[in-house]
C-alpha cells in the first residue's frame, strides 16, 4: 500500500512536469500518455480499495492485477518515447506479416495473463500437482461452468455454495493448456524476430523470459507452489508484457525490413 502511494506520487509529478513543459511552449513534450497514466493509477487505487472491501472477490482481484500490468505498459510507452527523443531513435521497420504476428502474440499473452490471474485469485494452483498429466489423467474431471463464472465470491459458486474441486481443476488446466500454445507461438515469434537486427535484443530477451516462465510454472506445480517461484512467474509475465509493448511501440509496418 505504501509502495502504491509512492508510485502514485511519482506519476502525479511526471504528469505535472509534462503539463508545465507544454505550458512553457515545449511542443515535443507530450501530455497525453502522462495524463492517461495518472487517470489510470486513480482507477487502480479504486480497484485496490474494492479488493479489500469486497474480501478478495476473484473478478476484482484479477482486474486489479491486469490494471497493474496496463499501468506498467503505459509507463513503458513513456520510457520508450523519451528514449526516441533523446537518442533520435528511428522506428523499427517490420514486414506486415511479422508486425501482425507480433500483435497476435501480444493478444495471446494478454489472454494468458488473465487466465493466470484467474488461477491465482481462485487459489487453483494446486488443483493439478503433477506434470504433464493432471491428477494422473490427460483429461481430469472438470466443471467449466462453475470455474469460469465471473461474478461470485471467493471459494463460492454463483449460488453461494462452496466451489467444487472440479471447478478449480478446470481453472488450472485451461491455463496450462493455453500456456503450451502461447509458449510455442511466442517462441516461434521470437525466433523470427531474431532475423531483424533492430529486434535481436528484444527477441533474445523474449526467449530468455519464456524459459523462465516454463521453469517457474513447472516449479509451482511440482514443488507445491513455492513463494519464490510464484513471484518470479508473475514477474516473468510482466517482463514479457514490457518486451512486447516496447517492441510494438517502436515498430512500424514496412514492405521491406530495414536492418
């Protein structure tokens, strides 16, 4: 909570300086992104309050997590913009197919983070404690209806009755199955991005963090959800988001790739 107040104070200061520079006639000083970031951090504060008052309501906690990652993305955009202005960085030219593939990768990552947040906020990590099977089955008993009912209290279904174990299994296993697809897609995307010289560092970073996500995700399952692995897994998701946001914000569509 104290850290959140510090972040909010820094964002308020950032926005004030942006508007002050604009008032002094600095046309290179953008105010849109700092202002949006300030508005969004206020929204985050409201979600933080609801997280407490609604007693860890799963949907609110998941949205609070996503709001934090959106805030991280907004700050990443501003860092990139200042770097372009200070270093006169030229946009990265990507072929339309590769640019579109990167956008798809970002969308898949966002969906996977939402699924991961739903696993965490419902405490469904230990519903499957074996790998690659879940409960020694390739397709365990699952209740998707209860598991993915959004408006319900923690540990309860929509009728106010205790959530079944099959519901938790469904939440966990959907996240795991989606992870296979997202890991494969982003891995291939990173391999293709390596061919563009300006994207080489981002591609190698993407591959490294994907490996981290694989290791920490497995550790959460087979080691009974150790705290360090759980924190690193969340941090890895944030790092993937930062890499893709930074890449997309600096990329432009081109018919030819300029290395």
